[in-house]
C-alpha cells in the first residue's frame, strides 16, 4: 500500500496539470428547471406521445443498420453532453438523433467462447444471427481460430442478412470508416477463422482472404455500394504509384502500391467483373470524386470507394487538416461518414425492390482503444450527423432504421461534477477526469494538454495496457420505422438480423408480407431533435407538420428542391408525399 501512494500522488499531480481548470458551460434552460411544472409538463408531453403511438406494421422495404463500434451507454451519455457543449450549452439537456427513436432494447454481446466479445464474433451475431468464437467471421462456433480450412467448409459457414436480402432482389451496401475488410463490415460477406486474413491466409490454407471474398464471391460481389478504407488490401505490392482515377473508360484503377503478395489487383478485377453484360462500374478514391459521383461523372450500376490505404482518419484529424493550409491536396481529402451515407442512400434508393445499407462508425472503437475520449466523442457526433441525414432522406412508411453497438468499452463517467462542466475536463476541478478507462495506454507522465483542443488528451487508465479493452455489458438498440416495436426488452444480439428479416419479409415472413396496404397513420406530439419545442409529426412519413395544416380539406405536399450541395440530404427517394 505504501508503494502505491507515491504513484497515486504522481498520477494526480500530472492529471491536474494536464487538465487544469474545467470550463463551465451555461444551461440554456436557465432557471426554468427550478419550476416543478417544467419537468412535469415535459413528462406529460412524453407520456402523450407514448399513449398515442401506434405500431407500424408495414413491410420494411428498406433497412438502414447503423453500428457504433464500441458505443456503449457511457459513450452515448458522454457523447450527448459533448454534442451540447459544442454549441456552448451545458450539454446534459442535449438530444441525440437516437434519443428520438421510439423503441429501444438491450442486446447481450457475449461470444460463443468469451464473456466479452470482439468485433468479429459480434458481427457474425448481429448480421448472421449466430454466435461464434472471437476472431471468427461468418462461421459457426465449430471453427476455432486455428482452423483455417474449417472456414471453407460450407457446413460451417453462416450467411448474413445481406445475402438473404440479395436473394429477394434487394440492393445492398456497406459504408464504414474502417478498412472495408475490417471485422464489422466483413461480417456481411466473409467466412474466415481469423479476422486478420485481410489480404492473405496462412500457408496451405484453402480459405480465400477477406478481400478476395469481397470481390469474387457472393454476397460481397453483389454489393451495389462499397465505401470505406483499406485500399492496400486490394492492390499488389509491386504496383507503381498512379495518380489517375478509374471508371470503365480510364486506364488505371489505383494510386499507390498495396500489400498483396500474390500479384493480384483486385480493384481491376472488380471493375472487369462489373463492366460486362451492359453493366457499368465506378471506382473512386477521394472526396472530390464522391462529389462528382452526384454530378454523373461516375455512372454505374456498382460503386467501389476506397478512400484510404488503411482506416479513414479520425474526424478530429480531418478538422485539423482543414485548418492546416499545407494539407489541402486531393489525396488528403477523405469524406465524412455523413457524406458517404448520403451518397450510398442516393444510389440504393434507385432499387425497385428496396435495399439494406450497413453503416459503421468504427473510429469510436479505435479512439477508445487509445484512451482518446475526445476523439471517440467526436466520432459519435459524426455518427449522429449521419443518422440525421438518413432520417431526412427516408420515410418511416417503408424504412426501418436501427442503431446499436457491437460491444461497449471499459469507459466511465466519474464524480459529481456541476452541470455544464467540460465533459473532457476534470471533475469539479479535482485531480481526476470526468472520463476515464479501466485499462489502456493512459497518458504519459510528460503529457500536457495540446493547445489546439482538449480532445487530444489521452485519458487516464487504471491498469496500463498497450490498448484499451472492450466492455462486456449489454448494449442499447434504438429503432424506428416498420416493426421497430420488435426491438423492446432484452435480447441476444443474434435476434437483431432475425427481427430485421421479418420486418422486411426476408426469409422469416409474416402476414404483413402479403399486402402492400399501409398501416393506419397517426399524428402525435413529438419533441424535435435539436430543441424542446413541440412539433406535430406524421410518424409514418416522418414529416413535421404545422398545426394549421391538420384540416381534412388540406393536402400536405413536401416539395423536393434541387440541391446545390450534393451532400445535403434529399427527401425520401426524391418523391413528394401527400397526407
């Protein structure tokens, strides 16, 4: 015990110097919170919503599945405060997009062989409906991580909801700021015993690497939209650097060498595969090309965007790059999660049979592994923007949206700080931070707060490890749209794709699959996302309606305006809606 005291003193003094005096943000509600009627009226408003809410039993033509990698409940709470404080408000009263979703549940995240899952086993659970061992993707628990050939046995493989959807004629897509061969997106199309088989496998193993499975095999080869990082896994290591972009008519597919040792150029293979039988395909690799995609410069039936050699940058790094005049070349441009999501929805909305889009914000997890709490919360803020963009582009009449996490992190909010205390700062100006980790790299004794932003501070960990660890507790599932009410209570994470498939009439079909008649509509009171003002919402179409419009003789039409910014969300499917 005596040996611990000097270490603790060093820890506290270092933290105190690094964090300094925490800023206090003002509560926008002011003294209104001192009035009991304020809280009671808010609660009555919420109760009114609940009492008038009807279940939407339409067939879910479309599904958008948002995943916050490592986004446990503590991250959601801290992220909500962070969002409010970005607007110079106290933050606790802020509202995330998921806070407005009418249905929530809990998902149990353990894997087949561990109490705390990794992202590979969890992706198999929430996309394929089967629990497996850590490190395995798209295989049963019969396959151990050392059993490379076992993953190639069809009896050991499990298909994802993306494969199920493709058999029903739906278009599918994946968006991530991870490498596209990362554990979470790979759960949609790959079958491997080890998640690290990105561009090669163990000597003598019959299984294809993950990148090859994406390009060569279903369901990966039938994905209409692929956007993320990981370009190096698709290119041979001997290729000469190129500055050209590629569609069917151009000469080069890539820029820069890759990591493949088999000499394969999988980007070229992908383009050749999808440029036959009157089909077209486009490959892009930076943000400006994503803009041009909207302008028709990259026509195609299939789209492949690899925007980084490895993972995409942290959102905070992109912010700093924009501030750095020396970092404005085209190769430094990377799209945000929101921009990729908007682009993907614009493409997939052309499907006559509907679509399923999987969107992962991976960098929440990456930041938590480095104990970079500020980075993690900025990533959640960017995910929130993507969710809001998708909400504006889709209709609750036919689109089921869920948001969840694959696992949590050992990440906590500590102390009894005053309302409005900087969430990235010290608790009550005491020598410990509001946010901390159970394990991870922590901050070095010499580290001080970067002058650019408190978010660069590496928060302390109780136990030193080279990387932060996952948390094993349940994670929240948020749902809205057709059959969102299936997500209430507590479930295994394997329940998620089964419920989604039922809602969309994929594999598991119910009575709602035999009719296209919409369910009854109901207008209820609901709280808007960014303020506490009452608005009237058509829960089926997701539209805000002024009270004077609610007359039998009036027709309400949402007009679609031409957008000058291609990343500004459009209305659902570019259609006008009537009520």
